[in-house]
């Protein structure tokens, strides 16, 4: 994470933003994107392909894929810096046993906002422009499989292996694998 400048990087020509917990809440990727635009687009971030790293500008179209790792955070719509058709993936270490779900308009302070909840979340954002309005639509994916990392019949017990590296009291760790998605072209 230390090499990822300003929460942005490219891998094989795909633009990523990455945020760790509070970074997402304070809009780190989006703020960097906005600051880059208003200061003349001179910010350089790492780009890796063919076993080499070079430096290039933050993409004008925003991230094709956003990644968030957290301990008590959900996807925040106001923090998204996604290209049209881009996907965000969030994995929360505190609510990993809560199924992903979304709701709209239930927060009385933000009645026109989507809320995405649960331990593992995947959301696609699409821009909608009409003659009289500009808005975004959000589609949460519930197409995933959870896999045990340390099966009960295995030789090692997960609490012994992880000793203090993981929230051992909250829930047994797992690997969440989403169905394939098309990466938006920019």
C-alpha cells in the first residue's frame, strides 16, 4: 500500500483506486481525483505492466475498479470515484458474517441515498443522463461464493494460525469469490 500513490494505480492498463477503511470515508480517491483536475492534472501514479513500473497521470474517466479493505466500513456512495460502469469491491473485517444487502431512502438525514451493508460488497455504478437530469444507478452483486480458508477437518485450527492477526472472536475467516464481471472500457 505504501507504493500506491494517492490511492491510485494502474495494473495492465486497468485503472484502480484503493482505500483502507477511513480513506474511503474521507473520500481519499475522489478528493485526489478532484484535486488533480483543479491543479492541472500533474499527479503521477504507478502503472505496472510487463514486469515494469512507470508513472502516469490519474485517469480522467476515474477508476475502472475500486478496492476497499476495512474494519467497520460500508461502501459510501459519496466517496465513489468510479468510471461509468465501474465496480467497487469492499471487504469488511468486522462484519464478514453479515450478508450483503442494500437499501434506498431509509436514512432520514439522506433520504435519496443508497446504503450498502454487509461484510463483503460489490457494486457497479452507471451514469444516467437525460434531457433534464443527471444521476447514477447502482447495482449490488449478490453473485458470490464463500469458501472456508481453514476447513474443520483440516490439520490446523484457524484461531491458532491467526493469533492476533485477525479478529478471531468475531467470526471464522473466509474467502469471498464473486462471479466474473466485465471491466468497463474507458
